[in-house]
């Protein structure tokens, strides 16, 4: 099932279809709100999005319907929201793919800098550098040594050309001045299968997707691409920044945006509710088990972040040689 309805609890009078009418006067939300998740149900993004939707339903006393509109690395769902009526009843649970899309697609029908109203950042899932136990690579230094030994011809998998798991690994290999073979897969699941089986030598994958494999001893975590170590899930794993001696932070960050023109009062009401959700005990508990870093921001700060990330990944994609689709 690709849509789920969330029941309600606490009331908040807010809403408007026009920017010059107050939220309280028009009683937004007076009908269900659709949160589009541009990825399949059951995946790491979907899990976090549904937890947020569930809590927002309680806080805003209205049903939040999660609608999965997957395809083309998130662009299908994102484009649909960009075209939606800016009345506060359609929002997008976006990931870093929103900022990557302009660099990857020729005929993109939306601009992440201009076609949305940023609501708030929500979470960041850092990438983790992995290898398989069957290899002779047991730690970060072993990997770097092997990468620099051209006779070993190392390869790494990713969830696809231009995916964050590809570009994160590309940035890492650039830092250590290596050029291993990149093997793109159709998603992180098959890439992880081949890493576990030893068909590839290493991979950078999202932490929450990797935790079960790490705990089962099927892969070894070598370094985490975050600002600080994750003391809850993999406390003994160093950060890439520690090992490289310079900052390298890469994650599949997430947030919420609405169509351009959504009234300011609704944006502010959603921002307030989302940031309260992020600090709730229930969401903190989920984040802890999933290895998710909780964010939260003002709408202005989130838009500035989207803009800077769009520029960052445009430059990285050009360096990587990935061609636009």
C-alpha cells in the first residue's frame, strides 16, 4: 500500500488559502494534508517521513496522508509537488536528491532554489564507509593502502550513477588520490548484496540502511561521513574527517518543502509543528535506533542550505564525469 492515513489528536487552529488571511481565520488544516514521499514505501526515507507525518497529525489535529510517488531519483514526486496548488495541503518530504537533480537531469521541470517554499530541515543520515569481512581490509588505513596499490584494482558499488552513495565515495577517493572502478547498481539493496558477497571491495551507504549488516557482522564499518562519531550505533567507528585530517561530511539529508506561493502563515505553522515533532521523545527514540541525526531549522535557513547544496553537488557531478540524463 502506498498511502497511509494518520489519525489525529491535538488541535491547532491555523490555515489559509491566501497570504493576507490569518491561519486562525481560515482554520488550516481543515482537510487532510498529503505528504509526498518521492521514494518507495518501506525504505529508510519513508520510515522517517511516516514517523514525522504521524506526529504532525496529532499536533495539527488533522489527517496526514503519506503518498509514495517514486521514480527517477525522487524527481517524479518532487515535480508533482512543484506543480501542486500552493494551499498548504500538498507538501514534499524531500531528500538531498532535490539538490542533486539539477546536475543530473537535462529536462528537469523544477528548480530547487525557486520553485518551493522551504519548511524545515528534518534529519540527516550520514554515509558510512564499508567493506566486507572476507577481504584483507580491516580498517580505514588498510583501505587507503589497498586503493593506492594499483595491482589490487579495487571496485566500489553504489545505488546508481549520480546517487549520493556514488558521489560520496567519489569525494572520498578524490581525497585519497585514488581511482577505483565504480560499479553502479539499481538501488542500495543489490549493491549491499554484492558487497556482502565480496563481489565489490567497498561502498559508502547510508548508516540506517547499513546498521543491520554491521550488527550481523556481514560488513565492517571503516569510517563515518559525519561531523562527529555516532556513539549510539557505531561508537568505535572514526569519522572520515578524523582519518583524513580535513572535513568531509556527506549525508542523505532530509526536509520538508511546499509549492512556491504557499502562504507564509502556513509555512510558519508547519515549521513550528515540524520542529516540535523533531524534539519529541518518540522521534528521538526512532532516530537513535536508526542512526539518524536530528536537524530542524527555520524555513529561511533551510532554503539557504538547499541553495548551497545545489551548488556543491553541481560542482561535484561535473568533476565525477556523470552525464545528465
